[in-house]
C-alpha cells in the first residue's frame, strides 16, 4: 500500500460516527411492521374478492324473457271469479264499526 492510501484509510477510520450499526434494530422493526401490514391487507383483500360475483355480465343477472309468437300467448287465462277472489284476499280481514266518544255512554 502506498502512503496516501494508508493516510486516507486512517482518516476514514477516525471520522466514523459513534452510532454506526445502531439503525439495524430500528430498520428490522420497521421491516417487520411493513410485512405485517402487507399480510393483513392481503388477507382482507382476499376476503373481499371471495364475496364478488363470478361475472358482471348483464345477461347472467337478468332473467330471460320469453316472447310468444302470437298475441294469444300474451293473454293470461283466468278462471271465472278469479278477480273477485283476488280482491277479497287483498281486503282487510275484519271491518270494525266506527267508535263513538267515550263520554257518550253515560
């Protein structure tokens, strides 16, 4: 080695800071925390992806409509009295008389 090389090495060793290598534990902690956060994000995202439907195509979601070839196929065939039965089914079960004031009874 040449004298200048030895002088540069000795100067470099003298100027080394006192806390060289002390950032290792802090860096390791930071790395572990980032890996933990990444693992939690991957777990959460996989849970959300499992809830998605297999396809977003409109044809898969809507029921198919069958259009008949003739106008006769469009009419609903109802039995006689079916409208009356439907009306009675929608009506209230009991009809109460209007109530008078409680003070009228006496």
